[in-house]
C-alpha cells in the first residue's frame, strides 16, 4: 500500500488498543469515543490518502460503538460509505442502517453515534467545508439521509468511490489519484439530487435559463467566455463551468 498511510492496533498489547484507537480516530476524523463490542479482542486499522480536493480514509474494525455528544468545528463534512459489513448510524436527528455500498453524510460539528456488531470497513471522504459551500451549498442539509448504493445515481457514486479505493490499494504510482477529488463532485451532486431542497433546485434551474439567455444574446461575440457570463449572472466563473458540466 505505497500510496496509503497506515495506522493499526496490530501487534499492540490488548489493553492498549482502545486507548490508541480513540486517539487515532479523534485525530484523523473528529473527536470521538470508541467502545469495543463483543467478547473477542478489539482490532482496528485505518488507511489514509490526502488529495488536492479532499481526504480519503478507510477504517477497518472489529465490532464497536462510536459516539460523540459535543459539537466540534472541524472544518470538514464527511461522506461515510459502508464498504464491508453493516452499521447503524445516527446523526442529524436521523437513524439509518447502512448495507454494503450505502452511504450518508456526517457533519462532524454535530453529535453522532454509530455501532456495528460484525467486522466492518468504511470509506470516509472528508470534504473541506469551504469547498462544499462553493460547489454544493445544499449538501449540509442532507446530514443523516441514507443513499442506496445499489441502484440509480447513488450506485454511480458508490461504485466509483469503491473502485477508486481498490485502485489506491494496489497502485504504487498513483499519478492519477489527485484528480479523484475533483471527479467526486458531479457524482455526489447527482446522488443527492432527489433530496435537494426544491428552492435550491429551482434556483439552479433559473440560473440555467439565465445562462442560456446570456449565451444566446452574445453568441456571435468572439470575446464571450465564462468570466463574462459569470459577471452578467453575478456568480463565479467556476459556478458557470459547473452549470455547463451538468448539461
């Protein structure tokens, strides 16, 4: 796993593992408390890769309960995808059971808990809050809403992220990996399209119509570009590019 940073309880004394794991999880994800479930010894590992647009982690654990009662401003929101096993998750006032391939959004600044009674592996996509507000400002309103990874646009995002993780596990060069963060946004936007607030959807549709009108009015102008369209629409050039990408 040359591309991935690894932290693990393997080789540690059984009495030291939970303390170590609480420190690792709190440092890499958000301040958490972890309690072992079941009678067997607790074991866990986490693999991490920092990317230009985001950070991707994959924790692997024996049965456990994970929770946080306090609010903490981490500067990130997390997409948690169930890669192996099954988990029960509560966040944003909602409780959901995630099967393999399903995912939901955590806001680390809000209380949460999750538990699993079998060994599990998750893939956690940590998205900087500033980028979320720029690219998908409605996303924070979707906290705790589960998205199925077995059909529809949720399956497109789920399969992409799981396959990307598999490539990270076996690729020793990874020159392609930095583009992963940028590729996630349109797939994530499609996955949450059905739960997007109507006001946000209507606003985007209005801006698409404004964009069409602006292009039609100035189509013969050789100086027409996204920056000029952005000024006319009073939005960023990046937002105009995203509207074009969606179409």
